[in-house]
């Protein structure tokens, strides 16, 4: 059997086989020839088993070619009778319906589709059920342990507050030199043996693919868990939103100046004491009170308050909050009245107010509207100290950073300049490395062939010896290993419902008890629409998406939705709402019961959730990895219209590129809410501006819109 299998593998791979080392080919043949190997639907089992290997080894150029090679392998193996018929093949009597389960939350709970196969006995069923429950309990326990660990880590974090001593003497913290450090999580090494110096006053952009370890690295630094970080260096990692309580947003920011708060409290206490003693003295001799001590104390407090610039603190805090789009009324509201996104902004405002020695920002623009992003860009550009910002927004990085820290292959490398400069420098370096590698290989082969040829020739013994030495001296140059390309594959719907698809006729909407957000909206969306909606936070963009998808109904007027149209919605809510105790594959299996596992794996794979990642507990996934799972889920049923609310949040720059390509190739309508200039200009052809309860087409590019806002 292995011989026939070997012939089939060579036949299908053809000249590609030349790119594979013999042990790899042998491995592939052995895996596929195993009589228990499951090729799955259209070879997806083969894709799962050897797909990454084929791509990584350069045998196929990308995952799409890989899919077709695996499909052909499966077909040929079948033709040669090498595939054992699996009893679990789905029955044709239970066809797969494309419009089912579009929205997990709303779809009625379906019974798993029946499958042909050996019938389980009652005892087996009970056993299976018991094992399932046990697995679920174990996953839940692991998640709870993880939460407890996170809480403990948070509790161990040094408290960071405004440090006036530093500003008085000029900061004592200058450059930070971290040498030979490692970063790991859950037994997985993310950074190995790296040395990095952060020069004082430089602004670093930390970039790298989703899941490489950027957030974990920032956490390590915030916990001072890397050697070389001075103990007294104040590091603030803006990761958690502020606690929701009765403190106003403004006060919450001001409270981070602990010394000021303490001095003001002391002042109030002394003044009260003074008032009380004046009252006691009423009717007695008023000049009898000995208030010299009180006056002296107050003088000390006032001097210090003046020294630490306490009287301007309120206006500074207010102006930061205003920059992040908090109106004066909002600044007075208690923090518990704000949503998570807004509380995150308060956390950002507090960090900017504190001005720590080293500020660590993790994707700060994700929570902001364009106004606030532009304000933050201007603020950070003038930042007097060091910061590191993780961001996947190219324009933002180009504006605010002076250096790039690039995390790839467990190594952290520093580059001078903005993101565009980094891209150019890196491309140049890779080109040179490849050239050096090829020339090194040529010299090596040349010397080796001379040595092999004359090894037993006594006359040339000394020459051979010198070649052997030269070969030993010849340095090693690493071959360029490119990150695997990934694609965002939005499947083409099998049908194309005729117009009208979605149309708003005099539709008005306001939340119950609230003001009218929109009045008499009239517009339509069809399968050719490519639109981006822009407008400030809270203006109602997400509400429009909900009116389109049918999650909300207009207060008056109508929103028509073709009965045949399938709409998919992607939002942060879908990413945050993933079941954290599950894993990507289990999650997909629950959303689409009865669909073969291989098919779900293949679909997750088309969004870069491959191999082990598909089986990793969801709570361990990075932001970008979770986004990909959400993308895979919403597109599985081949929607006609895709509604996207800030889709590029968390996605790395290559993934945004893949998202753009995916959307360009998608054969349906797209409506997105975004302020990612690169994404908008690459994937849509119309801008709609939302303001004053209206949605109006904007004649101009996103760049023009940005200019208009700035003016
Ligand atoms: N307990 C764990 N076991 C195994 N792997 C883990 C565990 N926890 C996290 N990981 C993995 O460690 C990696 C680091 O995640 P991290 O959030 O630091 O990445 P990131 O570079 O910030 O990603 P993103 O750009 O998507 O935000 C991820 O690939 C994640 O899947
Ligand atoms: N369920 C709700 N009940 C009451 N008011 C709501 C509800 N959801 C949103 N709102 C309010 O309606 C307004 C519009 O909200 P929406 O989320 O649509 O705005 P947006 O433009 O998408 O904002 P963002 O950019 O922050 O997502 C906001 O003032 C918001 O506070």
C-alpha cells in the first residue's frame, strides 16, 4: 500500500516534490498511507495534517494551492482504493442548509443533524455525555484558575501615581537597558534571549503578528519582571478600564495625583479645625486663639501645592478628557455611568495625566473615534518621556513613533524611524540576507565539491586541508524565513437574491426614553454596495448596523430586508462575547452542529486559526486571534451582506492587508464602520458621514474627511 501511496504523492506533487527534503516526503506518505487516516471532506483532513508543512517547506505557494493539492491527493487516494470508507460520512438525506444558524444567539436551538453510522447503545451515550460534562467542568476549572492568577498578578502590580519628586529634580530614570531576557506564558516561549535598550524620550511602536507576544511583553515590563528595569522606574501599562463607582470621571483622573489629593485633604481638615476653634472661641476673647501653628501648617501646604502645580491640575485633567471627547457634563458624571469603552478612555486619560517614566499603551486607538485619535496623535507626538505603543494602525504609528520594536520569531529587534521606514529597511535587510545566504551556499558547495573530489588525492592533500579549514571558517548565514501568508476568505454566496436587498424608507429611530437619534432615513444597500460609515462616537453608527440587521426596529417608517438575504455582523461585541472556556473548534462545532469537524477546521484555517491554535482555550488567545475566530464564525454560512463594526481593531498589519484582499474579492455587499484609513481606502468606494440624525454621502476620500475634521 505504501508503494502505491508513494507513487500517488509523487504524481500529485509533481515538480513540487523537488522542494521537499526526503524525510518530509516520507513523513507525508506515511501519514496519508495510514489505513486509519481520515481524508475528510474534499481532502480537508489531509490539509489539516500536512497543510502547514507543505506551505512552510515552500512546496506550495499558499494555503489556497495547498487546499487544491490536498483535494487532489484525497481524490487520487480514493481512486486507488487507498481510503478506508468511514462510517461517519454525512447522509445526503440531511443536506446542509446555508441560511441556518446565521446568528447563534438568535437562531432557535437546533437538534444535531442525524448522521449515518453505527448506532450507540444507551450505555455508550451515557458514557459519552458524562465525558463531555467532565471535559466542560475541567475547562471551567482551568479558566477559573487563570482568572485567579490574573487577579493575583494585578494585585502584585506596583501602584503608579503622579510622581512630583521626579519632575522636581528632572527625572532620574533615563535609558532602560534590558539584557538577555526571556518572556513566556503557559509554558510557551514568546521572546528568547533578547537585549533591548529603550532610550529616554524615544517613542517606540511595538509591532508583530497577532499572538507573537506583544501584550505579554508589556505585562512583563509593567510587573518589573525583566532584569534591567530600575526599581524606581514608574511603568504604567494601560490595559484595564477604570473601576465604575461614584467618583466623577474628572475626579478619577485627579485622584491619581496622590500627593495633591492628600495635601488638599489636609488643608480642608486644618481649615475645619480652625473654623471649629473660632466657633468655640465665640463669646470669649477672639484674640485668645493660638492659631500660629495652624497658619504655619497651612503655609507649608500652600507652598507645596504651588510647587507641584496643583492649581492647574484640574484644567490639565479636563483638557485631556476633552481631547478624548468627554464633554464638560460627561466629565462630571460618575464612572459607573460609563460603558466599558469609555471607562477605558478614562484609564487612558489618567495615564496621560500621570506621565509615568515609561508609558505602555496597548492599541489605544481601538476605543477612540477619529476626533480623539487625531487629538491623541498630537498629544503623543509632544510626549516628553519614553513610551511604547502597540498598534496596528499604520497612519497612527507613522505619526507618533520615532522607533519600531519588531517582534518576530521570538526575537525583538529595534529599528530607527517610523513604520514606513521600518518596512523599507526590513525589506532591504531581507533582500541582502537572502543574497548573502545564496552566495554563502554557493561558496560552501564549491568548496565541498573540491574536497569530495580530491579527498583521496595525495598530491592535493594540502589544498584539500586548506579548503576544509576555509569551509569551517565560512560563517553561517540564515536563510530568510518569511511569515506564512494568510488569507481572509469570505466565501462566495451560492445564490444572488434580486433587488431590493435592504432599503430604509423614512425610517426614524430613538431608544426608548431617549431622544430621536435618526429622522427620516432613506437609503439602500445591495450586493454591490461598498460603503464605510464615519462619524463621532455615540452618533449612532452601531445603531444603524442594528437597524439593518434587524436587531432593532425603526420607531417609525420602514426598513425593508429581502427575505432571501443572509446578513453577517462583525463587532467587538462578537469578539468579547466568545465563550472563554471553550476553544475555537468546539465553539464552531456548537454554532454549527452536525457539520464535519474537518470542514470547520478548514474554515477556521482560512482565517489563520490553524493547527493547535484551534484547540487552545479561548481565554489564552490574543485579541487578534479572537477576532479571527469571530470572523470565521460569521462568514461560515456564506452571507450576502457583511456588516463590520471596527473590523481592523486587534488585527495585525498583515491581517488587515488580508482583510482588504478578502473584502475586494468578496462577491457581496459590505458596510463598515471604521476609522482605519488604510482599510477604508483599500476596500470601499463610498463614504457615508453620520451627523445630526442624518446619513449623507461624503463626496471625497477618507483623507479629505480627516482634513475637514482637522480644520
Ligand atoms: N496559557 C497559554 N498557553 C499557551 N499559549 C498561550 C497561553 N496564554 C497565551 N498564549 C499564547 O501566547 C501568545 C501571546 O499572546 P499576546 O496576547 O501576548 O500576543 P500579542 O502579540 O499581543 O497578540 P495580538 O496582536 O493579537 O494582540 C498567543 O499566541 C497566545 O495564544
Ligand atoms: N441599548 C441602548 N439603550 C439606550 N441608549 C443606547 C443604547 N445603545 C446605544 N445607546 C445610545 O445611543 C447613542 C448611539 O449609540 P451607538 O452605539 O449607535 O453610537 P456609535 O456612533 O456607534 O458610537 P461608537 O462609535 O462609540 O460605537 C449613544 O448615545 C448611546 O449612548
